[in-house]
C-alpha cells in the first residue's frame, strides 16, 4: 500500500507541476486582453455613433431610406471603422482570454493586413502627393454640390471650414457649383457662401450673403470671408504640425507592431502548452498500480 500511495502521489505531483509550469506568459496574455477590451469598446462606440447619425439622417430624408445617399454620408465611415475595430477587438479579447489559436490567428493576420495597407498608403501618398491631391479634389467635388442634401455632410464641411479657416475646395468660388449658392438662382442665398466661411467670431448665418457678386469689392470680401480653399488649408496645417502628425503616425505603427508581436508570441506559447498537455501523463514511466500489492 505504501508503494501504491507513493506512485499515486508522484503522478499527482507531476500533474500539478504541468499545470503550474505554463508556457503562456501571463503578462503578455493580460496586456493583450486589456488592450483589446479598450479596442473593442472604442469600436462599439464608433459603431454606435455612426448608426445613430445614419438613423437620424434617414428620418430627415425619408425618401432615401436608411441606405440612400450612403456614399456621401460621413457616418458611414464611422460605421465601417467601428465594425472593423469591434470585430478585431472581440477576436483579440476572447482569443487572449481563452488562449484560442484560431481567434488569435485571425486577429494577427487582420491587424497585419491593416498595418501594411496603412504603410503602403502612406508611401504612395507621399511619393505621388500631387496626383493624390488632385484625386482628392475630384472626389470631394460632390460634397460641395450636395452640401444641403445631407446634415452630417453639412456639419463636417462647416467644421472643416471653421477649423482650418478656409472656404470651398480651391477657393470660395467653388460654392458657385452648389444650386443654393449659385448666382443664377433667385433667393437670398444666391451669390453667397456658407456662414462657416466667415471670419466673424459671432454666429451670423447671413454673413456670407452676396460675397460672390461682381459688384462687391475684393477688399470687402476679404474682410468678411476666408478666400483660400480647404485643400490647401488642410495641407498647410499638416505641414505646420508635421512633427505632431508624424509622431502620432509612428506611435500608432509601433503600437500595432507590438500588439502583432504579442499575439504571435502568445500563439507560439499556446502551441507549446498544448504539446506539453499531449505528452503522456505518466512521464516518469511509473506504473499506475504497483505490480506487487
């Protein structure tokens, strides 16, 4: 009986050692888990904001419905980014907590694709910046035309013009392309620009009225509104804050690399742990029961 008790005790001790001697780094596991919890919650927040803005837009434009005019609605960008972040955050969070190789692989591969896409986009944008600038102008032309058709789009344009102190894409004259502000129209807004082009600190929705009229002196127009286009304004802002923008870009890239490395390391750790679990429990070649009792 004594020999039998010693054999069982050795087997139990061996099992306890295998359970305690885990190959998965606790530090890496929970750092990855808490990062993805934050990523998950942020994705859910962006998704919620995007859906809320989209529903409000659909209620204001019942003829278009929930899916009408989506290509001009900034809320769609929030929805897309939110869905991607929510899905990746979920996979990374559950994969780290449950040590699930399948979810961790999906998370790692997806984040790697996003990282290299961002890297390629940054390089292409820098090398072909002149062509990219013209392409952006072409794509943004519809935002001027449909300024009054989408409240979300209108708020985004007004915010951009007020923040970057600009008006239109190339200049204030771009607003001639809008049906409400065109000089050929009849109405108080004819030959005008949105109030967000005005230099005044006080809210005055009529401050841009008539600034495109040929009879208005250029000096008076310059005092009332910003005359430079927003494409040059935003580009100039980026150049002025290139160190901050570059630092943020590098910081995001480094964070992505670290997270990818942590996830890859955890996948390797889980594989080693599974290999250890698959070894025979009786690794000391002790018989389960004594031969002589």
